[in-house]
């Protein structure tokens, strides 16, 4: 079986060009990116945001909070950004500092500026099918599935990982499309049941961040694999899936790097432009 490797570069460029065409509709667009502490993955994501901001003539404000910043001070900074009419979108980068309340921080972001779609209001509206914003990583996965014209109706979809950023909101959206969704997590793995679920999956979507967690032999022939996980193995970036072995079985698979990650920043800016349009009205 010859696998189709789903790279995102062409899709991302299409989104970028579409946003460039819309840029003239706004005198100014500003993204505020809040970084808590020092994390290599966050630095890489911020660098991608800066590049996109430069190409789209977007003002990029990076607000760095160090270990001396209190949760109360962080919420004060977020509230200042909420009240700043020149700021169109706010990003809060995880991981947060130890002891900080994730729910409280995302709740502090004004929902009209919540371009990550993680304010509890937006997540609640997603449950009813009417969110202001959908998390960019979720949009990336949906776009990749759309690119291969797969009919989700009745498909067995296994999601590995149950985060607020991906697993939880994606499971709701896919179920709304009448896919049969199974959620797997650390409990599934520790009960040695993960291979069972994967062997019955038509579509596997994984976002754990553990290198080669998913073995190629666990994947049934013809399955579609979307690997959102990012990890390091022998000083090289890799995903959750044992890629070379998986190629022997899958019909389609995303590489790491070059797959979902390349689209996430594109949809973040798509949400930013949507926010700017809402605020303009």
C-alpha cells in the first residue's frame, strides 16, 4: 500500500494569501501573545507567529511573564489587553506557571478576543454548535480531513489524548458529523487497551507528545492518521506515531514536522482576522 503523506504547506499558503487579500479592510490589526516562563516549544510557536505577523502587516506584541509574576498580576495584564481597543486577539501560551488556575486564566480573556477558542464561554457554545472561535489545532485537523474528502459519517475515529485544546472540542465536532468517536488517554494506555482501539480505527488523531507511542503494527490497513504530537527523539523532532512502520499500513498520514503544526498558526491568524472583523462592526 502506498501511503499519501499529508503536508500542510500548500493549505497554509492558501490561508495566508486569503488573509493578505483581506488585510486592506483594516487600518491596523494587533495580536497580543502572552508567554509564561521559558519553554522551547512555545519559543518555536512564537517565532512562527512573528513571521506570519510580519508577512500580514500585523502588529505582534509579546508579553513575557517570568517566575516572579503572580497569577493575580497575570490576570491584570490580560484585563488590560481586554480593555485595549487596539488589541484584536489574545493568546495565552501553556504551560502556565506552577499553581496557576488554567480555567481562571482562560476565563479572563474577553471572548471576542479569545482567538484560541478556550474561554469557557466559547467552549460551551461549541457544545451547542455555535462557538465564536474554534481552537486553531482543531481547525487544522478538520481541514486536513477535508483535504482528502473523507466521509466521516459512521467512521470509527479514535482520539488519543483528551486536552481542552484538541481532544475534547474535536470529539464533539466529529460526533456532530456522525462519526463514532472513541476517546483514549493515559487510563486506556495503562490498562493495555490502546492497541485494541487503534486496530479498529478508520481514523486516528493523536496529540500526546510521546515519541513513537503508537506502533505501526497497531494501525489497521487503510487507516488515516493525523499526528498532532510533537516530541524529541535522538535530538530530532518526531510525533506520537512510529512513522516508518505506519507507512506500511495507512492510506494517509501527516508527518512531524510539516503536518498539523504548519496549519495551526495559519488558523490562529484566520481567527485573529475574524476577531478584527467582529470588533470593526
